[in-house]
C-alpha cells in the first residue's frame, strides 16, 4: 500500500479561505497538473508529516503551528474529526459536504473553536478533516508498519542465528501479538464501515463496536458475508495460536530441530495470509486490487497518465539516469507498455516501447551501456507503477463511494470477472458481492460514471436458497 507520507493527492481541493493544508511529501515529484512552485508560501511539518500552507497572510508560521497543535489536543476538535468522513467526493461542494456530517452540538463547538483559535470555521473544519485522514491512515497503518518491520527482523534473525533460538522465540511471540492487534483494529474498522452507512458513522457507534469482543465482531462480519469463510478460518487460526501461546507457556514452541524451523516458517506464512486478507477486505489495498484486476480501458487511461507523470518526475529529479534512455534507440519512453507487477522489485514484461531485437540474446554479450539502459528502464517502470497506484488513490479520494464499494464497482466493470472471482479478490462471500451490485450503481455519482462508463446492474434474479441452519432448527 502507498506510504501515507508519500501520497501527493491534494486532499482539500480549492477553497476561498485563509489557508489550506495539502498533504505533500518533499521527496515525491508533483503531478503535472499540480503546480506547487506558484502556490507555496511556507511549509509546516507536524508529527512527521509535511504540509504546504497557503497563504498565511500576516501570521507567523510558528504561531500557526502552535495553534494547530493546540486544536489537535482539544477534545471538541477530536470529536469533530471523528465525525467527519475520510474522503471528499468530487460530486459535492466540499465545505457543505463536511459540515453536513456534524451534529448540531458539534457545529456549535466548531464556531467556538474558530473564535478561540483565530482561524475561520472553514479552516478548522478542514483541519479536522486532515486529522480524520491522519486517523484513517494512522492507527492501523502504524501498526501495519510495525508488523512489516517485526516480520522482516524475525526472518533475518532466523537466517542469522541458523534456526529458532530463545531470542527468535520471543520475537515470534511479539510478532504474533502484533498481528493479532492489527487484525482486531482492522476488524473493528470493517464492522464500522460495512454495518453503518456514512451518515451513521458517529463516535457513539464506533464506541459500540469497540466494546464488542473480537469474536462478536467476526460473527457480524461472517453473518453479512463481509469476510469469506476462508478468510475467517485464517483469522481465527491466528487468534487461536495467540491464545494458546500466551495462556499456556508449556506449549510455546517446544518442538526441536528442523521441525521447529519448518513450523515457524509455516506459521509466519499463515499469519501473513490472514493479515493480507483483512487488508484487502477493509479497502486498505484497494488501489493495488484495482490495478491488478480493474477494467482494461480505465487502467489504460490511468497508466498513460502515470507514465507522463513518471517521465516528468524523472526529467526533473533523475535527469542523469533517464537521459541515456531518452537518447537511445532502444527505448521509446512515451510508448512503454508493460505487465503490471505491483510490489515486486524484479523485472517487468515489456510488450511495447522497447526494441529487444537490438539487444543481445544474453547478458554476457551485452555492453555495460545496454545493461545500464535495461536496468534503468525496469527501475523507471517500477516508478511508473508507484504513480499508477497514486492515480487510483486520487480516484478513491474523489469518489462518492467508499474505498471498498469503489473497488467492488471497478471489479464488476472489469471484463470477464465472475462473482466468485471478485469475492476471492476482496476476501468476501459471493452473496456480499451480489448485494453490492444491487446498490453501487445508484450510489455512484457522475465521477464514477465518467471513470467506468456504463455501470453494472443485476439483470438475472437469484432464486432464494433455504437456510440449512433453519432446517436444522426445525428438525430439532
């Protein structure tokens, strides 16, 4: 998934206001239509995030920073942020869209906060929206970053120490506890987003879900088909392993020798599968799923946009590297087409834009220049895929649908995708996908229609199926 700090999407749009915060990371090249140079007055870095601030009028940046931090520590501001959505659909007036999510008491608090902070009410509302975005990207994603780090460290130590030492055992248990916590955070989020429509996503309802046990939350997701039986089995296996090793110390990895190593590798793989499945189902990996399985025409347009952005970025930031490619007869950058391989550091299968007939049949016969051009082209394509994911992320931000609904809609619009295939791609039940098909088209705005063209609609009735559970009850 894209790093939150490297997401250069202009979250807050164009406003007539005192200033606007736009998430931006200084190491990422801006897209072609985002002319930063003419807009920046100053930059604020808050809790590791870099923001562009414009214009600040007479205010000192340090005063603005202090005011923002003071707001963030205010309980009323936090309640407002909790109430706001985590996207701004392109179909609506953004100020109106955000303010309409606020209950009456929160609107009063908004006015009071604005007066106390010397910001306009619109600016406080926008700051609360940024805070909401940080919350969405923050807690579970922060745990995910820790999860990936402990996973990598554990695998490295397994190799360095030649097997399962007492230190590795402790690290495995810590990693398992972290995985369980991450799954529980994501499960709460899945229940909240799927059971409560956006207008009911209030703090009181979030508290109700957080007060449920993990078993109760999984039961709700199972009954509604949000988690497939396969995914539920993987999630429950992780929870069972965690309970066994935490509550019964005698069972903590007592197997010795090769079997012990094989067992741990197997468990790490199963934990990864459970975490990955829940990430898919909660929309965290929506952009990747769409890139790999979305409609061909939609992706072709986004890929062309990403290619142009990547070329501009490399010409500005990596001119020395891209110049040999641009000047060679082997590669035509603007015409490159390749097989998408998100997340892989390996080579790409190029179908167009590179003249392989001019390259030697094997690396031993290639010159240093030819090898450098080939390797740099592959690095450039991996960069293109980063820009492609960001393109999809921008659409997820602008859509009227939430992340998972937009993902299901994209998969339904893709050529040849069956209900079964879509359900497998998002980790849900077939019936869940069919119910989504009933509603995603009419919930879609002009933005979705422009992106995907003709939207799917069910045209074949599905006969009711008698519930075996009911039959069992009646027989008893």
